[in-house]
């Protein structure tokens, strides 16, 4: 008779080894699977019972079904041909960190509820701070995602408007709260606008500043928008530049923006979720130029720092304002050591806190700063190489600068580009349709997965590099497939 | 030469087996460790280097340090003597689920970015919905914590006030938004007030309704508060009863509250983070009485359903309002299948989404509904037994009803209770000090960890049962220690 649920130790050991072996095998050849799951909607749901079982099932059966039913519906972010969104890697040390965290199952809400969880978080985020070249005044905390880190930073920025007493009095039912205005570029991530919505500032609270030819925030437009808002009686309170935008990885001129924030007394929150990690490469430290003047900055180790999702680090030079915005300590959460230690529950929305620091610490130690820099440097090299191939090919064109590891481009077959006259709206619409179809066909190969964006009306393909398993060979293969599918599509369209 | 970071497969296999073996050994005897970490502030920080290494270190060294430096600073939530806060268990199937999720490392933001992650989430939360006895109209989503689930529910409740257009226009700089009012009991969890603060409603947006002798929301007071607010021109919009409050696990009269919400047209959000799971026991289904009329309800499998932290399920009968509050889809997140499938990024704050459904699904299958019910029933039996011991002892008293698995009590030694006259403020202050010291001494034994709360000025000890390893023997041992330390403390105080 098997014992369901809380397994006898030998059964756990056996199942754990089976899982480790499966992972070892999986991570040795994720390319045996199609990168983008080739399943139709509801396939997995249809394959599973409608209800939970009454009697417990043996763990072996559950693991069998994991392999047979779940894995075929997985889109493989570990696949070396994963070039979509931001390509990531949950490295082996990070996976082991997650395993150990799950086993310890501590809730690090208070220092007392696991001193090691709190202190290892302080250590790991401080190590990372140094690697990023941020000054010692920045204190860090780990959140799940940049969406939440930015939300918390903007909440702190709002709380810094102390005369408005928003924490106590809220913003509704009052006539003495002016329109609060946050500035970010038109290329900023959607999470910034979402944060404003959640915080009750609304879309009306966000002014999207135009960008230059290289998709970077136009600082004179920023200054103008702030002046106009002040003239209209609104209250500017926060500017959110991006270091490494999602569409093109453009880098806003943070130093110039910081000067505006300084003179206007605004909270400067930098979204460096993806590109912040690049500052670990000595010759790329400049990506965080000016960020030493930021009030807060978010960097996601789960993006380009080999840490399994989720792990987002928020740094701020005003931790008291952050905790002032969030701390709420009922009697049942008071401890005898409060005041001597840090209770991370005071630093954000979530009371329950997983022990995320462990995986980050294990990654930093296992790779070392040089090991990290080497790999990031290689990713950038591969992206530059691909960008070069695109530039050299008459039927393709690059659509944005490639400062880091993401290439924006499109197919531009001579015949099609000329249709309706090169450069006209008709020609662009035809190219948009062509590239959208090309992307669908590429992703259907199962060998590569790219995503897209829109750049001023141009349907843009993105090739993002950030996976430790991606080598030059994989990038070359992607380029081969892109050319092949491009030719085939051109032929098919020509013959239709 | 070792390869740092992304380990060669055989090295990962070896390190993975070592981790599994360590966990197997650890989970067989967590009671070998003190339950509450017996460390001073900064011990762990002092034991670690000030900076990350430049060169990568072998994974074996990192695992050595995990065992030597990290584990001694852990408060062991797995210890059978863990009776603090809400006692939890990350069961073996859940740990394996986390390991596999970390290895797959998918971001389930979109259906396409891992169809299995989205569909398994739909399956797992629907299985759980059935086990809880909630009607089919409830659609679920997994969040990290109840803090975030409740924040999202209240944001949806705010969004349901469609005439105010808060998503678009925000609440600042307007004179046409009345004070928005949310009602919850004075015993509600701090996360409800925190959500109101974050959402810009402020503490002023929350009316805490008094509770009855058994710490349950007084519905006539609720109705009166709503009427008064309407008379004052405020806008009631949401009521948040609790099923299983943090201090005493009291259960608000949801059915009667639902009638108020129905007649007043208010969003009814139920915080059943801890106690919702009890509804899986057939004879305890009544804990969710009335919840079939809720607009949303949160239940945390990471609390009392053997799933490793973090896993909180939010159900709502108005998913369109929830997604209306949160959905924001930039071009780079559009896919060809949108409209045919569910993109869970639209259901909350975080864009990045860990594959949390896997562990929940593995737990539900491994235990089965009967296996879950059996264990929860046993936890309740143990709590009732302990409550009985307290009731029978002349020097202790219970301070609240014990509907589920948490007992609120205090020592009340005859000599001390009489000091200054029984029942006076002086006597109570003396008892408060006595129990606070008693708790500190108990927790210093390393054998048990209890936490406390305040009930109307009374310092209250809480014994919470929810750990799969806790047997009657452990509860009896806790009771022995409580009596022993009580006697010692009385003696020490008498002699001082």
C-alpha cells in the first residue's frame, strides 16, 4: 500500500532522484522538443480528468503524467532556439536553490521567521549592487517581478508627497489633491502604466514622452511636459526612464533625466529590469550611467542573470519612504527584535515572502562576476553578429540600433518593398503582413521562437539572446531559417 | 578544472542528488534543529564575504556553505513544534513540483508562452473550486500571496464602479470622486488595509466594523456604517469578511453579509486564505456558507493545503471586471490566438508568472480529496484536544472559540490573576507581561514556536496546527513545556 501525499522518505528520495535525472536529461537536450509548444487550445485540459481524485495517487503516476501530458504543452524557454521576448536561463545553481527553498518552505516575512532568509537577501542584493556599480546608499529587496518592483517604487514616490497624506486620507473624496503626473517614454514597458492604474493615478496620471530616432526618451520633451503640467496646476512626482526597453533595448539618457529630476525635485525610478545586468560587464558599466542619481532602480536577475523566474531586485536610496508607504504592523506580527533588524514584509505589498535570495546567492557564487560577464559579453557578441548579417543582406533590414542582445529587423524582399512604391503606406502594410506571416511560419518550425513588436507602425521581428545554451551555431541556424522561410513565403505569395 | 555556473550535466545530476538526499534527511527529522533559529542579528551576514566572488565556485562548496552557514539561521517551518502564525507544510509532491517548475523555467504570462502552464492552472484551480464546494461560475487564478489576491480583488471592485472611470482618469485632480468606502472587520488581516493604501483609497477608505464576543463581524454594525456613509455622500463599494481570521480563526457571518452586499450592490470579497481549505472536509463545508454569493474569494493552498509557499488562489464570478481592471496589452504581447485562450497576465499586476500550478496539481493528485480531508480533520482534532487541556487546567484559560486548528489562550496563574484584584486593569497588565515572558521562554527552548496576538487588550498566545509532521505527541509535548515554563516563570517572579 502506498502512502499518498507526504511521502515516506525513501519514496521522496526515489522520486526526487527521478526528477533530478529527468531534469539532467532535459537540460542536456531541450532542443529535442519544439521550442514553441505545437498544441491547440484545450489539448491539455481535455487530456486531464475533470476533477481531482478522491484517493491519493502514487507519485510515480503523477510524474509519468507530468512527462506525458504536461511537457508536450510546454513552450521551452530553455531551448537554444528561444529568441522571443527576453530570452532567459534558469541555470543549474538557480534550480538547486529553488529546490532547497521549496524544501525549507520558510516565509521570510519577518527576520525572526527565518533570520537566514532576511540576511541572505541583504547579502545577495548587496553583492549584486556592487557588481552593478551602484553606490552604497542603495538598499535592495527582492520582489517577484519588475511589475511589482515598479509598482512599489511608484507607490513610494507617491508617498514622498508627504503633504498630501495619501496613505492616510487616500485620493478619493478630496478636492485638495492635484492631478499627479508620472513621466515615462512611449517605449516604456506596459507595467509602468499598469502600476499607475493600480495605484489609482489612472492612465491620466501617465505622460508618455516621445522618443528620438533611436527610441530614447527626448529630454527636452520631458522638461516641456513637466513645465506644462506645472503651469496647468498638476503635480509632477516621478520620472521612469528605461535602461533597455522591451521593444528595442534602447537606453534612455538617464544622466540628463536625473538632472531634470534633481532640479524639479522628482522621484527618479529606473526600469533596468532587462539591461541592468549588462553593467556587470566592465566595458558595459555605462549602461547605468546616471543611475547613481536614481531614487530607485529595478534589475531582474530572472531576466539576464541566470536565476529562475521569479526574482526582481528593487533598489532605493529612500528605504524609509518605501517602508513608510507599505509598513503596517498588527500586533500578531510584532517581535522582540523589531528595530534591530529588517522585516522585509515592510518593504512591499506581499506579507508572505518566499526565500528567493537563496537561488540568487547560489547563482552569484557559482558563476562569479567574471563568469557572468563572460556570458553576457558573448550574448551581446552573438546579437551584433546577427545584426551584421541582417545589415549585409539585401532582402532584410534592421529597424533599430542594437546596443545589447536584442536585434530588431524585418524581411524586406525587393519585389514587395517596391509594391505600391517603396516607402509608401501601401508598401509598409504589405511588408507588415509579410513579416507577420513570416513570424508565424518561423515559429511553426519548432526550431526557433521569435516575437515581434511595433515600431512606429512597422511590424518588427525581434531576435533576443539571453539563453546560456544559445551558441553561434543556433544563431546561424535561426538566420538560415529566417532566410529560407522568407524565400518560401515570397514564392508562395508571388504564385498566389 | 570545474565549469562554474551552468554545470555539466553529470555535475548537475550529482549536486541534484546531493540536494535531494539532504532534503530527505532534513525532512525525516526537522526536529533535530531548534524550531526558532537561535541566532543573533547579523550572525549570517558576518559569516559571509562582503562581495560576490570574481571566479565561479564549485557547486559543492556552495552546497557546503548552505548547510554550514544558511541552515543554522533558518526558522524551521517544517518542525513539528512549529505552532506560530499559521503552521504550514510544503509537502513532498509540492517540493517536487517546485523543482520541475524551476527547471522548466517558463513564464506563463501568455497562453502561447507555455500552454501547459495556463491550462494546468485552469485545471488545478477548477479542481480546487470543486473541492471547496464553490459553484461553477467562479473562475480562478493563482497569485503569490493573499495580500496580492485581495489587492487585485479590491482593484476589481473599484473598477466595477464604471461611472467613475478610475482606470482611465484616476482619482487625483478630480472633484467628482466621492470617498470610496470598504468595510472589513476589526479582526481582518492587515493586508486588506494595505491593499486600500496601495490602491490610493487610503486608511480613510477602510471602515473597520466591530465584532461580536466571538470576534465575528457584527452585521448590524455593517449595515449601519453603510447607511451612515451613504447619508454622508460617500460611496460604499466593497465588503471583505474573513473566513478564519488571523488572530482567532473566527468566521464572519458571510451569508448575512452577502445579503447586505446584494441589497446594497457591493462587491463581496471573502478572505478565506487560511480556513477556506477546511471546506474540503465534508463536515466542515459550512465554513464557506454564503460564499457561493461572493464576488471573489481568496484561498491559499500554501497555508493549509500542503503546497510550498507561494500559492494563493483568487476566484471571482466577475473575471471580466478583474481583467478589465488589469489588462493592458502592448503590441509585443499580442499573439495570434488571443481571444481563443486565456492570457493570465491580464488577471493581475505581475506580467511575469511562475508555473505555480504544477505544484498545486501534484499536491491535489498525490493526496486526493480524501487524503487532504483526513489530515485537516486530524489537525482540527489536535487543536480541540489542546483547547480541552487548556479549559481543564486551573492556571490557563482559553481566550476565543476554537472553530478550527488554532487555539487562543493564556496562562492565568491563580496568584497573579488575583494581584490587584481579579479582572482589573492591573491584573490584566500583569498577566500580559507574564504571558509575553512565557512566550519568549517557550520559544527559546527550541522545541516549540508559538506566536501571539492581542485580543481587546489581552496578550494572547496562539497555538496553530497545520504541519503534516505534528502529531498528538508533539502537541502533548508543547502543552508540557507550556505548563513547565509557566510554573518556572511563576516561581521566578514570586522569588524576585
